[in-house]
């Protein structure tokens, strides 16, 4: 299992709860106990369907991760995210 660090790209699997408006849907995010909605203009989402959103790790604590990005800006348990791309800092040599 790869360790997650700030600036890594991670994915969160969410479950669609229902369509709120024509372009927004309510989702259930594991370990995030607040209402959350996302922009989704596709016509074919349905309740119970799982989708995956990606974002960048902004901050970390011992057991939580703050993820930012389009439709995100949430702090959730570390186990609810999956590493997509590990950030590699430039080496600065020319």
C-alpha cells in the first residue's frame, strides 16, 4: 500500500443519493458525515450508482486527509481515499 502525502492525486468513491437539480446531484461520501452535492450534467445517473471523483491532497493529519478540487474541499478518513498519482517534486538541477 502506497503512502499518501500532500500534493498527491487521490480518488474518492461516492454513491449517488439523488438528483437535486438539473445539473446537481447529492452524493454520499464514506466517512464524511455532511450533506454534499456535485455538479453533474449527465442525464444517466441514478440513485445508488457509484462514481469516483479525484482531487489533490491539501492537508493530512494522523487519520484524516483534506482533499481539494472540483466539487471537493472535504476532510475525510484516510482509508476512504485511493492513491491515483504520487506527486514528484522537481529536483531543481539544471
